[in-house]
C-alpha cells in the first residue's frame, strides 16, 4: 500500500513508518516538527529513518518540500502543518494514498491548560482537513490516534470502548473525543472506513521528553528529585511502543467494516451501521506508579528521591484497558513486561544522550 503517516517526527509515528517501510509499503511521513518538546529528539528520529543527514546546527527542514530517505526510497517525508488545508489537499491529490494513519496531534494533558489554541488548530482543524482530504481523494481507509484520556471521569475499570466517554476532564481529551465523532460522521456520510485508536500511556526508546519515564530517568541521572503526583497513588496501563505499533499495523490492514447487527436503539458504542470502529490499545495490565519508578531504580541501580505531590488538574487517577475487541477482531494483545520495556528505554537514553 501507499500510506500517509502523519506525526512521523513523533514517537509512535516514527516507529510505525519504519515498520511499514521494512515490510514493503510505500510511506509518506508528515510532521510540522513543532517545539513542544526537545526538538533534538524529533530530528534524531528523522535521522534514523534517513530523512536528514548532517543537518547543520540551527538549520531547519524546508517547509512543504517532499524529501526522500537516504536509507529507503520507499520512504518520503514532508514538513507540513495539518491546518494548512491548501497544501494538504495538494499532497493528497498528487500522492494518491491507499490509506492514511493520522498520529499527528498536539499532545499533552497539562499543556492544554495553558495553550488551548494549539489543540484546536492541530487536533480539530487539522483532523477536519484530513477527513476532507480523504473524502475528496478517494481514500477509504483512515486510522487515527485517539487517547485513553477520553475516559475522563469514568471510574469503571477496566475501561471499555462500550463505556460512555462524555465527561472529559482536559481539553486534550475533549479534542480526541471530537475526532471520534467527526470520524463517525464521515464514515456515515461518505463511506470512509475510520478506526480510532485509544492509546494507553505509550513508553519505550525514542519516547517523548514530556512523559514520566523520560523525566524520571533524566532527573535520576542528574541527581535530582522527581515529582510524584497523586502521592504515588496513580495506576497506569503502560504500553510498550512495539506493542502499540503492531496493533496499529493490524488496524491499517483491517479497515473498519459496517456492523450489520447494529441498530439505533441499543447498538454498541464502538461500532456502527457505518464502517466505523474504536479500539483500546493497552497492556491490559495496569501498574502502580511507584512500581514503575522501582523498575527505573532497578535498571539504574540507585534510589530516586521523590517529592510527593497532589494530583494535577486534567489527570485521571487510573487507566486500565479492556482489549477484548482487539483480541477478538485482530487476534492481538500487547504483552511486553514493564521491566523489559524500561530497561530498553534506559539503554536508548544513555546512548542517545551519550551519558557515561
């Protein structure tokens, strides 16, 4: 297939693009490369896929120029904003994609408290442009990143795609819930197969610098203390990056279908009479935040000083993914143990940042 993957300077997108190219797909990656977090990590991800080599310090990739990977001719990259509708439409018209996987978004729960406009631009307007580009260019296979954050005030564990997600507690979560509603509309009106993927706390090598694992390891290596929110009483369904990517690839290969048994009276929440589907992709094995920190300490061979803090606005105390549909429909369940995943991240961190 020829696949557009947005967010390929990002954590999940860069890994997904690599796996798709390795199996023989033709991939066009897209990213705006914003400075929400340490841009050196984003450039590092692009370098390892052969998109940029020996970029001079301070230099930037030219906007709206399609670059070909030096490592694989089947992989190209373009720096582009999702909200740039004119150039998005041109890209779709010229490249004629078979499938689109939209992983680009303004990420972060806490950042949305102080920078709400960024979420409207990327996550709402940008996603609208993706839908319109698919509609007008005959793309009928769309998968996209949602988030476990959509469960908001829901306290029923494990989180099921059949639960209500009508009470988000961050603008980030609200934007992801909006994506699911927008996708359903386009599935219903225009027959586009849309699959939303609710990711649960993704971690691993090349991970995001704003996430807990990255922050904790960095602080520990620098001899600083870490802030542990909700006094350590957090429960998170940490999911290793390779498990996430495998789940996404299976979704791309199996576009959503109409649920022939669905009806408007008592139909399931996660399916529809339209070709629409929602999946959780999580480890289905929540871990206490303090146990996660212990795994880091085990790998580093040191105790980390902890500052116990109250829960922050927008955070949920627990996440736990019900992955029944993922297993039944796609014969897949994430399974990487926490200690193994943490060990691999620390090894990558030490190498990438040249820590001795």
